[in-house]
C-alpha cells in the first residue's frame, strides 16, 4: 500500500518546513540548539492528555504501538486494517514515497474511514487544515479509503459531570472541503523540504514566522542580539504599527528615531524618556492615591486552567482560583499579610471565595493590578449565588493600579511594558523576582500547583513548592504596596 520508502520526512518535519525551512534544517542537523520552554512542555503534555481522552471515548479501539520502530508500526497498521476492519484505530502509520504519518484516530464508516486529527484547542485553527491535509494525502496515496476528515477539538461549553465521564468534551468538526484544495500543493512541500535537507543551513532572518503558529524552539539561536531599546517596545496598536513602518525605513533603536515621528502623547512620552534616560512621573498620581480611603487592601490571585477539566462543574480552559495573597495597610502605615492556598487537590474555589470575603471585610479600597481579579470574582459570584452579594460588594471596592501607573509613570528600564514585573525594579529594586526559586511567574506557579496536587509528588518536594508558591504570591501583593507608596510620593 505504499511507495518505495525514502528517508527523512514525517508530517511533523513537513509542518516545521512550512513554518520555516531553517527550522526543519535545524531540527534534523542541530537538535542540540533546541530550547524547550515550559510553555512548550505544557503544550506537549496537554496534547497527550487530550489524545488519551479521545481514545477513551471510542469504544473497542485498537492502539498501534511501536512509537520508535516505524517499520513495525506500518506492519501493525496493515495487520489491524485486515483483521479488525470494524475497530477504530489509534495512531495508525502510513507512508507514501518516504513521507510517514501517524493519524490520531481512524473510525470505520462502512468500507471507508473517518480520519480525525485531535487538537487541544477550543476550535478549528487555520494551521490544523494543512496538518490534516498531509495526513489524508499520505493515507490516500497508501491506499486507505477516507470518507470524511475531521478536527477533533474541545467543546468549551462542556461541563464536566465528574466520575471520569468526558462524553461530549471533544467535538468533531468536518473539514474535508478545506483539505482537498491543498492536495495539489503537498508534493511541492515535499520537494521543498527535501531540497532544504539536501543543502546547507538556510540563511533566513528571524521574523514573524518564528512565533506563528507556535514559538520555534530555535528562536534564541536564530534571533540576533536586540538593540538596547528595540522599536518593538513602542506600546499599543499605534506603536506596533509605527514600529513596523520605522523598521522598513531602516531604523533599529528607538533612540535613533526623530521625536516628531511619535504621533500620540503616550508614544511621545515613551520616546522622550527612552532618549533622556530619565523616568517621568506625573504629580497627579499622588492625588489619585491620596483620594483612597483606609484601610487599604492589596490583592493578587493565582489560577489554574485545565484543558481537560478534573473537577465537577468546571469547563475546559476555565480559570479556577486556588491561591490569593493580601497585604492590609492601616492609615498608620502598619502592614499585615494574609493568604490562602489550597493544595488538597479538591476543588478550592468555594473556600477561596469564603476566605476572601472574611479577610477583606466590608470597607476600604482593594487594590489590584489588572482587571483579572474582577473577572475571577465575577465568575465566583455566578458559580455561588449565595455568596454573590458579598462578592459583588468586593467588586465595587476594587481599584486597578495598572491604568493609574500607565497614565502617570514611565521609566526607560520598563521598555514599553507596564507589567508589575517591569515596573517593580524601577520603584522597589530591593524586591526582586529573580531572587525567588522555581516559582517566579504565573506559568511556573501553575506548574508548581499541578505538581503539588499530584498524589505521586514526594512530601519534601511538596513542602518546597508550597513555600515557593506562598513566597511568590506574597511578593506580588507586597509589590503593590510599594508601588502605591511610590505613586503617592509623586506629589
């Protein structure tokens, strides 16, 4: 059922070539240069998890093994097709002219098959089409009769009922009419990929392809050392458009750009501060802070979003809070810290909400940094109607420091970002996220939480991760205290 085997190509390699020929060349010739980020690792893990659920949902399915031995996988696939024509197949292998693919799911439909590519997204994405087209093209050339092509993606409206029942989590979206027009192009892709592998390292500069549709693991290798103040630091949509225009004109560093090219006051300030090297803070910031009453509460949340829900009543990708930190400040300057962290592995959301209500009382502004806390409290109020009045009262007291900071303050070291991690070193350099352990940002906090609630994690490791999570979230709210005091000093 296949043509003469040739070396070097698989679907993943062909997809890499389509993103960037240099990526394919490096994947084959310099894998030692690959840098796998935590986000990449998490995406791989989630993909395997969703694939496992998809297999569980198909009755009487047969998994084709031999992940390393492709020849054995090809033989096992042919044997399964011949001996078990009425059973769904997982990871069957096919090849044509040396291009090998492994299909997520083949479902018998009479004498033909439904081919399903399973994705851990909430909808069909454009890049899924080429992925599936390669699978179908090879399978068809290898003699498989494919009747329908689908992308199996997560239904974001699915609510997990518990007890391992994931029926309805994955929906199959037909895409046959979209893949067929690509069949004529695939042989050209194959030739292009083989030509790339037959030559030396392609001379391709880093660009938009490095992160579309995913960040390339060779991005660090391919990216030249950036200038101290790259044009990309210009904020907002207008700034990004201007940066592209300036780069096309040959500008590299923002300090080279004439001041009269900045079209808005916000961009003018960023340019002015970058060129001068001196921070600017508007005295009106102090008035905004002085208007706040006492006591003041400084609040930050940590959340986890499971692609495959593990708690009853929750949905895919739903942000579920498991930790909060709060610094309370009196009008005398006295500071007290309170916190909540649930590492039991049970749903923490209600206890999170109840402890939050108890700690924040009934009066005093609650200072946050971004609209995120408001969104989470809103969702908690919808989930627990009996707590909604108290939670809604908390929302009325929220004060977002981000727009206040963005409007009144900029330092050249922030390089176009008003994230708390960009602002904090410029107002409180003694508070340093880099001094923390493994947990020093939101992504690592999520990884730590997943490891904490894993029953297989050793006790000593759990104690370490719990301590680091508490220290990280505590630093987030202490940062808000120091930022508020800094803004208040502007007068």
